[in-house]
C-alpha cells in the first residue's frame, strides 16, 4: 500500500503553526489506528496540537476521522427519542446514576456508554460494580433490547468497536502530558458520543480544582467547541458549565456514591446532587421533545426508583443486595468551632483515590468500599470535636498517604465569617453559530 502522506511532514506543518487538510487528518487517524503511524509520531503530533491549537474545520475533521475509525450505533429503529449526558469528570460526580433511570421513566431512551475512573476522578462503571452481580459489558444486541424494553435505558462499558482511534490516542495522551488540549478533548468526547448514536446530548463541562479545566474561560471554550461539533453532526446538544471546586454531594468513592444516588432516587439526597440531576434531566427531556416534564415528581413518587431497580436487575445485579462496607475507617473531627470555608475537590479526589476508590493504571482493581464520607459542606457551622469527614478503606496502611493529600485542603473560619457561596451551574451553552 502506498501511503498518501508522511507523518513527519504533517508533524512539521502543525509544529510550525500550519493547518492540516481534511485528507491529511483522515490519513493520520487511519494510519495511526492501523499502526503505520507510530506512537512516538502521534505523541509529537498531539504535543504540536496542544501548543499550536486547531481551527474549527480541523477539529471537525479530527472528530469525523475518529468516528470513522470504528462502528456507529443506530437507534433509529427504537421508535422513541434518545438522550444522553456526558460529564468531563469530577469528584463525587455520581449524577449519571440517578439521572439515567429518571429520564428513562419519561419514555426517552438513555444509551449511556460510560468509562472507568482514572486518576482522581471516579468512573461510573466502578461505582455500579459495587452492586453484587451488576455487569458492565453488554453486546450491541443487549443494549438495543434494554433500550427498547421496559427499562428504556442502559449504563454500560463502551465497546472496543466505538472510536478505536480515540481509545488508542487517549491512552497515549495520558502518558505524554497532552490530555489538556481543547481540540483533543473535544474530538475525543464527541467522537464517542456521536458514534454512540444518541439523538440529544447534555454536556456537563466542569471547571475548578477537581476538573480537567481549572479556568472557567477554558471550560467555556471547550463547551462551545463540543456544542458546535454535536450540532454539526445532527445531535441536539446543550452544555452546562458547572463548578467543581468542591466535591459533589457528601460521598466520594464507589459503594457510598451508589448509596447517595439511592437517596436521590428516593426523593432525598444532598441539594447539589439533586440540583444537577434535575437540571440535566429537564434539559435531556426538552432536547428529546419532552419539555415541561415534572421531573421532581418522578423522584418523589418512586417512578425513577422503579426504573433503577429494573435497570440493575436487567444487568444481572440484585437491587436489594447489601453494598460493600469498609473494613477500616478513620474520622477527622473539627479542631475548633467555626464555619467550614473550604473543601478542595482535587485534594479530596486524590485522597479517595489513595484509599483505593480509584486506580493508577487501567488494569488495577478498585476497592468498592473505599472512599470518603463528608459530614459537613462549605458554609456549614461546625463545633469543635464534630466529625468533618470519614475516610474508609479495606487496607489501614492507606490512611497515611490519604491524610497527607488532605493537608491544607480544608479550613475553618471564625463563626460569623462570610463564606463565599458560589453557584453550581454558572452557564448554559446552546447552538453556537
Ligand atoms: N474524557 C474523554 O473521553 N476524553 C478526553 O480527552 C477527556 C475526557
């Protein structure tokens, strides 16, 4: 086979700030997926993209080329609309768990193909695997049957056939310091979501210490690029910019995040988790042609919980089984009375990860009972001696490094001090011209 281009020529074009043509991008992604372009060359290209950026047309072409590297799912035969949500990742982010059954309970199918946690951010599949028997791997036929049937929604692992170029490139970026490039993040996320075949998509683009993008302005730029990619591909897309400076909810981990999700499905749960669940459910339903649904009612009256139970059972799990409990716990109490003023999301995410809730390498197992339960949130008044948070793990030797991660990560101000109250949802970005 005669190759159309030379990888080194293309790297030089991008290195020197030039634009890659559609044919060059198509070839690059295809040749990299085939193994003709080697990892070292693609790493150099990823770094050139990170440093030089890409224009709108190039990002569009890159996304299409990654979609074309694998299969595309098609839900047009389902006879009902589809809607999905994607989060750029955060600490304590369990929103997908209550959201999927909630939206499905209104007759909109939710094909939620998810990933596992890597680094300090948790993974939806890891959380769900704390439920005895629950199975993350489904065939395409099983996904279709579950979406068409009474569950009407699925949360499962994205198959290897979906955007394989992204799978390979993401792993390379992870070890070459090239994750944080907007063209690469946007094309990575959107190639998978477009290939997955959803008709509508809500993006939760997080900013703050626990997010990929710390700066709101960068997160806004990423959101705009992704909304444009979605709309160009015929997927109705809305992005929300949300604060990830403090952990979401009171649970960070796996089994404890499932417990908190069950609280939300039972009509309770922490206000911030409920706010995001309800906001995203309304948007997904509206994009799928169901505006003005009373989503809170479905949380109050058990409809969403019934869907959850059906979903867990359909994927082999026992919705009534006891969730794993940790062998060891360590509670940190307030040293003084005052107002909790800070709780840094990144530090708490790293600490939970060190307790065993997350993994350092994709092949590592996670400890399902490991994590952190918060007993107070910023703005709460605390008295000396009151528990602030509890670390949990099965291996006591993990506490030392987990506690180290939390040094300087929280603080208590004197009673009466003003504590900045920040909105959770700061922007909503729709069809960008
Ligand atoms: N999530 C993805 O799927 N890809 C990225 O590049 C970043 C977050």
